[in-house]
C-alpha cells in the first residue's frame, strides 16, 4: 500500500511580529526561520516519518529555492516527483507569527500551477487499487476533480484536505472517501456523502463522523508557540495510524493525531517543529 500526495512544496519563511498588521500598516518583524513547507510536503513528510511508503508529486522551480528544497527533502524517506525542475519560480510561503501564538500566511502558487494534471497522472500510472491519493486545496477545482476522478476509477482511496479553501470544492464530495476539514471549511463546503469525515476544532479537539457514528477527541492541552503545520501533522498521523493498523480512522487514530499535533504547536517553525520518526513511532505504539 502506498500513499501518493499530490500537492505543493514551498520555502517557508517564518517572521516574528508583535501582532498581525491592519490594512495599510507598516510594522517591524524578525525573520526567525527558513524551512521546507507547503501542505503537500508537510503531510508527505509526516506520513513518511510514520513509516508509510509515500510519494510526493510536487513542483520545484528551476531556481536557487528549488535547489535548496531538493537538498533538504533528500533527507526524508519519501520519493519526490517529478525528478526534474519545472520552468517556474519555486513557491514560497511567508508566515507571520504574532506574540499570542496566532499566525497569518501568504503563499505563492506559480510552481503548483505549472504542475499540469497530465504530469501528475503520469506519476500515478503505477498506482494500484487500494493505494491512496491525498490532495489539499492548492490546485484548482478542475485539476483536483480530474485527479480524484482518475483515482476513483482506478480503485484508489481518496483523501481530501480542502485547505486553502475554494467554494468550488463543495462539488467534489461524491469523489471523496475521507475528508479532514476545520470548522470554517465544514461550514462553507457542507461535506455530504463522505464515508469518513473529520472536523478539527482547534484547541477544542476533533470530531469523527462515519455514518451514524460520532466520536469526539479532546485536544491535548499545551502552550502553543507556533500553530503552523499543526493541521498537517494531525491529518498525516490520523491517516498513518489507521493505515498501519488496517482500519478506518477511529478514536485511537484521533488520539495519535492529537498527540503529534501537540508536539508541533509547542515548537517554532515548520519542518523543524514536526515530530521526528522516533517520536512518531512512540506515539503510534500507544494503545
């Protein structure tokens, strides 16, 4: 069983500020970190650290940032595809962390937009029935639909995390087996017909809905230093926990995901904040 993550990979620049600026304001800030990021890369890295055979289909541009990304990602136990650079600027995220632990993020999509559906499908060609296609909200609704339609036609399990949110994603639910959304995304997109739905509710916890079953898992209470990447950690560990035990996402998967996310929010940065493989193995061994 293999997980294919079709999404983005970016250079994350994290800046510390006193408070998020209002429109038209000029403020002082301090650059505190540069790291690999992007929801596709984040989720793929965590999945691979959990011991899942992971392929990340994501674009890197033919520039110094693209070279830096590939140098960093080669230390992770995943396969990055395509193996070559694309003729585009590598994507970048600027993350503003305020003193109260909140954040705001600006992300470019030039490289992700240049990764055409035909290119992605070429790297999905060796996928087998029972494998998984995981997407986030970084592609257009049309590209996302085409990839999920192909996956369903070939017997893959489809997993969707529609962030950044696009109202047009509301039409995709018939193609989705597992969806992980936050409460605002659930309110906007009204997921219906999804076999397994997880609604994350920040510091409160997460709700699992499958058929008539509703299971709530409280979040672990920790002092939040930086919430960047916490949702990606949660999703990847939730999925990995279920896959490694050969079950659908359940309460234990929620508990494993919450424990991993608690580690991420207690640290600064993106990749540097994620639990490492040893930490994840200890979490996943808990029963």
